[in-house]
C-alpha cells in the first residue's frame, strides 16, 4: 500500500474542510494523572464523530466513476463512506455484523447507506460484502487496502506536527492499519526520532501477532468492546505498510479500556469510544515507559450509545 509524502500533503490540503484542522491541545490534567506531558488530537467533533471521514472523503474525491460502492464496517468507516458517497450521489451498501453498534448502524442509514447486517463479526460481514459486490458488479472498498484512505488518515499527522511541536512518542490505535500506517509514514519522514506505537485490544491481537511474525495471522475470535479495532483477519497490504515505520505494537485489555474512557471523560470532558481511546489506555497501562516524556495520541472516535455510557459508567466521577 505505497503512498508518497506529496500525496499526503495534497490530502491534508484537499480533504473536505469539515474533517480538517481538528482540535489538538496539551491535556494538562490528564498528563498529571498519567505522569507524562500528553497532547491529544480530537477526531470526534465532526459529522460522523470519527477520523474516518478524512480517508473516505479523499478516496471518493479520487473516483473516476459513479458505480455503486460496497464496504464492510463496524460503523465508523461506513459512516465516513456514506457521508462522502451521498455528497456525490453514489449509492452505497454497507455490510455490518449482527452485533454492530446500533447507533452506528442508525447513522449509516441516516446518511443514505443501505445497511445489511450479516455474520457474527466484522470479518464475516466483510466476506459477505465482497461476495455481494462480485455478484452485483459493484466496487468493493476495503479500509486498509485502498491507499487514498490511509493517505487521508495521514493528514492527522500533518496537522499534529504542523506547529513544529516535537514528541518523544506518538501512540496510535491499530485496527486494519490505515490510520497507523498513514500517520507513521508522515511522522517518520518529518520527525524520524519520534517513537511510533500502535495499540490493539488484547481480545483482538491479530495485527500485533502478524506484525511480530511478519505474516498475516488470523485469529478465531475478536470479541472486544473496541469494535473499531476488532480485526480477526489482517490485510497483508496493510501489514506491509507498517514495516520499518512502527516501533512497537502493544495490547490493552477490556478493563483498562473502560477505565481510560472514564479517565478521559473526567480529565478532558470528552466522550470517546473504546477503539478511540486505546492510545490513552496504553499510556495508563505502562506509566513507567512514558514517565516524563512528551507523548501525543489520537482520540479517534466518539460513537457511544446512551446505554453504553450507562453500562461503562463513563460520567462516574470515581
């Protein structure tokens, strides 16, 4: 999944303005709790409440045809593609699992997508979506395989480093690899001394296992509350894009994710979904590693249902 710095620069300037120049700031009280100097890039304040609008908009801008699109999604990618496709009058069918977040499913439909819920997890839905696209002769769009999607995600790194700020470490959620691969490409070119760490859920470790072993390793399960990074079947091209630019990939468990969601709300006032907060989780889970360092992370999604907010006690002051 090769892409150039010139392509990333073009995306950073050309993505729909509603997804660009998101807030970023030094989260002093959060850093005081974590024992390091923490900056956050907030990707939850846009029409789809996640960073996925960047890559999907850039991808759709580059299309030269209006053939109907098909994708699979846990919800955020589908929202981003639906938003971009609707703006250009392109039909979209999204395949999601039967257990997909109902808020995300509702919003994909509200944005004009036809949503088909098939299979027990994301990868089962993906297989169904690919088969449907072949049968209907429609364009299947795979997050993690299409270079423009990673290029669009990389624009986050362009903005993060644009002010000349320097970080010892940048911690990035890792699902299918587009966000981590895109951002790491820019970071290592502009700030090669910065450590780049990806974060997976311990209950969905396929990307970490694959990165460590140098080949795609499927797992039998990916049952994590962090649905946006619940990858069971890695994409080889996405794995290839991480080689040589990612310094480490770590795992965080479910209890740690919930604790960091509550911590992030308490210290920043932001509601962040499980997959979107795992950067904070990784810092909290290994405080000696980050102690005294200047660290940045991306809060990359905020689609939480009211029921989930109650279940996870996100606004509990404890």
